[in-house]
C-alpha cells in the first residue's frame, strides 16, 4: 500500500518524543538531516556560552576555574554523558576529540598487553581511525590486521593486543553486536575499544552490559555540542587503576598545581586528560546535553529505527525505481540512526537537495546520507525528504552546473 503524508502525520501525533523538537532552534524552511555530522543547536546553548564569556570569563577571570566549576567540567560533563552510553559516571570524561582519544587509548591498551603484537582494526571504518591505528602500530611495534567489521570477532587471536571498530559504521550505518564482539575479543585475551561516533546520542549504547574495555565518542554529532565540541572517552572501572595513557600533560597529573617536575598519574578517569579544557566548548557541550533531559536512550533508539524503517519503505516505493540503491541494512536492529542511499549522481543530487533546504550529506564515491535524529525530526519530515529526493531526480534539477561543483566539505 502506498504510504501517504497523512499516515506520517498520524505517527507524529502519537510520538512520545514529539515535545523534544521544541528544545532546538532550527531555521525556517530547513529540513535538517545531517545531525550525524553536526548536530542542531539546542535552545539555551547560546545563552550558556554567552554567560560563560561575559560573566565567568569577563568578570570572574582566573577565579572561575574554581568558582564557576571550570576545573571539574570534564568529569561533570562525563558523568552527564555516561547515562547516555550505558556507563557509570566515574568511567567517562569529556576531553579532546575522537582521533586524539583513540591514540591515547590504543597506546594504553598495548601497554596492558605488552607481549601481543597485533592491532585488529575495521576496514571501512572512518579513515581518521585507520590513520591513527597505523601510526600507533608503528610507534608501539605492532602490526595491523584490517578486516571488515563483521569479521573482527573472528580475526582476534592470541597475538591480538587490542581490537578497535565502530559500533555503527559512518557510511552504511551498519551496527555491530557490541556484546558478542566484545565477548569474542575477551575469549582471546584481547582488549576492545569501541568507536561510538555514530552511536552516542543516537542508539541505546550499553558499554557495561556488553563488558566493553574502552570507548570513544563524538560531542558534535548526535549530542549537538557544536562544531568541534570535545569528545568523550570511557574506561571500564576494572582498568582505571592500570590504564597508562601516553599524553602525560598536567591535567592528568594527580596534583597539577603542585608543579612537581615528576609526573604522578591522577587517580580515576581524570588521568585520561592531557591539557586545559576548552571552556567555551565545554560550556556549549554541557548545556547541549540538557536536550536529553528526561529522555531514555531506548526511546531514542526506537524512534530512530521506526523513522529508518519508514524511510526505507518510502525508498522502495519511490526511489528504487529511479535508480537509487539502498546502502544501509534493512534490518533495523542492525542499523544505526542514518540511512544511506547510493545514486550515480549522488553528489549533485545532494547539492540540489541542500539548495532546497533539505540538508543531508555525501560520502564519496556515491553515497547520500540522511541522518534521522529522533529529538528534532518526525515522520512527516521523513516523508518530505523522500519526496524532495524523488523530485530532484525526476525533474533532473541536479543536472544544473552549480550542483556539479565540489566543495571542500561534503
Ligand atoms: C566523525 C568521526 C570521527 C571524527 O574524528 P575527530 O577526531 O573527532 O575529528 C572519527 N571517527 C569516526 C568513526 C567518526 O565518525
């Protein structure tokens, strides 16, 4: 049966997360399907950052490290993030970005498995992860075994120090079974490091239930922390005492203000810090997390899945006949919170969509990504997005020369 807009509007009326849309400011005339690359702006963030600048910095000056709670912000933000990823408050901190946190944790993992000479990595992962894995391997004297995500469990053996992969792939949105892959790695005595770039704030991540050792995640994607927001980092409690990360800056020192010339590691998750936190970005990130107040991640995941299922049903009816290819899993339990659609002219089609205010993104060579963020998108939005794709292709609007030009960021 053909799905019409009225059916989608009915789904929106019954949506338990419907009230969350009001927690964001989005420009009129924009359908924003790129929260998987840069989350939208939550209400209250601009005011919070403004107050951090004017009051805490402008008037409090250096005193604000104590009086405004700046010094404790990484742990405070970490505790707030922990709830969203199935971790305990003291196992998570907010600092640096994914690539840097990956570096710190990979070296630390290898130091915990000094007799093992292999790092297993995910072929097809976000390339920055692969670049960092290769460099760490050279640094610590390991070789890299790169396999597809579905083969990571089988590729881990008694020589493996650590395996690293994304729970949700950035391109296809394919989701791995965190508990099963973690158990397979542990059965070989290896450690596992999960990249949650496309999981945190999007799906119901359960790090501790899965027995994960380490994880890294992104602040500026589904968690809406703003461009370049600090990322988050998880160390399971059982490793907190032993973890020995290589970037031994003063913020990871037990007593940074003792100014000792010898490094003494801080107890607990604070040892994962290196440098002074970027307070304006920290303030934005912390305030942005309020958009998740009172929201459970299983509700977020359920809506993301339902929106993805709807998009795929509409794809079958309206886009498959136009030469589009589905590049994401059909099974919602194996899919994260975006749907990828291939088209030979995918770049130009996406440019034409963006010109109409339907904003998704593009990943080379031919994949259009449509991010489905449950807090600020609804079912009628999914309907409108598919209708726009259909129109851009059937009208050949994408053939206009201005849509062929490549920009630096796609
Ligand atoms: C977005 C993303 C990154 C980004 O890395 P940064 O160091 O935060 O810029 C890394 N890995 C994955 C899997 C991503 O999706």
